C-alpha cells in the first residue's frame, strides 16, 4: 500500500512510527490502569 512515490513512502513510515508510539503508550497506560484497579 505504501509502495507508491518517495514522499508518500516517507509519510507512510512517519504515520506507522507514530501509530506504534501511540500503541506503546496506550498499552503502558492500560497496564498501569489494570495494576491500580487490581487493589
């Protein structure tokens, strides 16, 4: 899907990186939330 033009590939990579960072942050918050509500 991302294999089109150079700038589009760059934008795709940027979005993917941002999505991965968001996913990591969300899972981190989720683990803290479940840990706190466990008490």
